[in-house]
């Protein structure tokens, strides 16, 4: 099994990242699973102020952030302070 190095990033530094416009999950089933996990994470954040880990890809590589999801749109995840992560760049959400 290949080990992948994740860059741990603070939520406030997400605004300095650049993102690709292409989908990181090729499998439609995986994309639907990600959609369900994002919705679950949003409920956790709004109802219980619970944090989740988001693993996502930027132009500089793979990143992980520990944060609260406030909202999701059809294209982005909205974090506190209006910070956005494009959904197409998210590999995994760990609740």
C-alpha cells in the first residue's frame, strides 16, 4: 500500500490555495458518497458545532484540514469566515 503525505493546513490558510477545476473522484458512486458525507458533516457542524477532517487536493498537493462545515452549495463547501473549498477537489470527509 502506497503512503501519501498530507499537508496539514490551518483553515485560515485555505484562502491562499489554488484549486483545479477537475473532479478528483472519477467514480460516480464515490461522488455520491462524498455528497452524503458532506451533508452529514454540515448537520454535525450546525447542530453540534462538531469538527470534521477534510482531505482535499490543491495545486500544491494533498491537504487535510480540521474544521466545521457551515454550508454546502452545488459547487463548494462553506467554512467559517466564508472560506470555500470546491467540492470537486475533496477526496474524503471524516466525521
